């Protein structure tokens, strides 16, 4: 029996194996020993400069707005940062870049400080507040507090404005018509600075005058609510002796005439006096045959209205429901099946309301802002099952009963008044037929057509 002997391995195979082991060892050694460039986890001269951060994202109370956070519990250079995330990637990048730039500047400063004194402890926090104007405009006010282990704390403000409908960033020159109109803000700014003990003694200094000169660059940090325009100044830019933030509040009614049209508040004349307002409301839709005609007439008169939708109708007419919302009209909840809610159990009441909220959100992308009970039938038990403002009406046109365009107009003429809420139904063909005459009459009487929320401001 012959035993076969294994062939000897060639020298060239041993050479390749040995070389491979050396190369792999060198690569691993490089990755383990190479200095880290990421400031989030770096070591210099044995001093740990920043522990790896924790990233989180959670929902905010505003639809489509999330709260992103970065937290590092490093012993020497900790930081806690929160910033908004929207549905627009480009806008998100602008905010994220600004926040990371602030963080990296802080870390770089702490690196230098710790090289000289390893016992120093710094701290950076960035928080933000969300303010909104009308339906689609959001202001994010980021407040930064920095301490570098020595000296006093630094506090600064940075703001960003977001147009949710068009997914883009806005600036003050989008809100105020032109730079010349900024001069109308100066009296408000000076008045509030004079009333501030920290700054009133600097009112005539060159530094303060230069910082409040009406240029968009001086007023870049701002926010907008339904009633006010806020301007933010870093205290260090107003005087040499303050790090406080000065917030100037300017009533929109006082500067309404210099605002671009989308930001003007309803009901204010150019001279600041109040306009007559009226709120048109439509129940029981959206209806595939009637609602489009209603929308066409409203558009003709540049009129905004409020539509109290049934959940069942929003479910079957999703595209039409979205068309109503996209046209700038307000959407309210009118229950799912138009049942008299006071006859139902608490569980069924809540189901009627919640299911309608869900269907409206599914169709329009927005939550309803108001609630109107079917037949206006409401008691404390029904109210307790609903979190939305309950809206009834002042003028019942009885369009569902008479179904006559001329009678509709006569009812409006007889009972309409400043601040009235008019009830109609966008399931009645005769209402669509008579709406043009109603709008023409009210416009001639000097009424401005507003949504319920605008009327309630």
C-alpha cells in the first residue's frame, strides 16, 4: 500500500501570506492609533475633549415639526442642543449647519482652554421656542447659553422663519415690503429701549444708534405671531456693559400697512382702524357637486371661509377636502355621521370626534382647528369629550329648509352684522347658486371675509 505524501507548499505562497499579515496589521494599527478629527470624540495630550453625543428626535405639538437633540455628557465640555426639524431638507440643513457651527466653535475653544488648564469645565445649551403666524408660518427662536469655564456666561439669539406651505426659509425682507418701511419700526424700538433700565442710558450712544439703524442686517433676528412682530438684539451690540437679550415687541396692528400681504392681519384698515368682519361657514361637506362651486365663488371675491366637514364626507372626498384646505380655508370637525351627540354614550361621542379628526388629517395633512356639533346640539358632557373650541353661529340662513337663492340673500341682508358667524351648507345646490349674490352684497357693505380663527383673534 502506497502512502501519498503532501506536496511541499511553495515559497511564494508563504511570502504572500506573511506579507498579507503585515499589511493587515498595519491597517488595523493605523485605525486604532490615528488621531480623530471628529470633535465629538477626540483626545489631545491625554485629555478627553468630548464624549460621543447621543442623538434623539421626537414629535413636537406642531404638525410636521420635530425636535432634534444632541447631548454630550462629557465631564469637561458637555453640551445639550435642541433644534427644529421640518419636512424640508434644505431648510433643515440651514438650521443644522448653524447649530453644528456653534457647537464646533465651543468645542474648539474648550480644547484650547483645557490645554492650559485641564480642570476647567464648560457648558453649552441651545434651546428653541416655536411661534406661529396664521396657518403656515413658523418662527424658531434659538437661544444659546455658553460658559467656557472662565469669565461670564454668553447668551445669544438666532432666529429662523419657515413657510410650511411652500417649504422654504423666509427673511424679514419677505415680511416687510422694503427697507424704507423699516424706519417705521424705530419709534417702537427706541421706546422700549428707553423703558429698559439696562439700555436706556445708552439710547444716544453711537453703538446703539448703529445697531438699530433701519437695515435688514440689523433686524435679521425676528419672530412673528398672530398679533406681534418681535425683534431681538444681543445686548453686547447695544452697549459695552450687557450680555442680556433685548426683545422688542411691536403690535402688528400698528405696522400692518408695511407688511407684505400674506402677513397682514385681517380686519385692520391702512390707518389702523378696525374693519367690519364676517365669517362664512359651511357644514356637512365636502360634497362633490356643490363644494367646487362654493370654492369658485369664494375665490372670485377673495373670500376665506370655514368648512365644518363630516368625517364620512372627508373620507369619501379626500381630494376635494384637500382642495378646500389648500385654498386657504379653515377646516372644522362636524362629527363623523351627523348624529345628535347628546344622545350617545361618552365612548361613542369620542369616537365620532376622533374618527373625523383622523379622516380630515388623512385627507388634508392638517388637524381640524374647531368643532361644531351637529344641529348645534351641545351640553357639558359632549364638551368634555372634545378638546377643540366649540363654534356655533349667529345667523342661521335656513338654506337647508327654504332651498331658495333669493331667500338666502334676504336672510343675510336681514340678520348680518359686524363679527357675525353665518351658517350655510355646502351640500345644497341652491346655496351655491345664491352665494355670488351674498358675497357681492356683503362686500359692498364693507365687510371683510375671515375665517373663524381670524374672527376670534
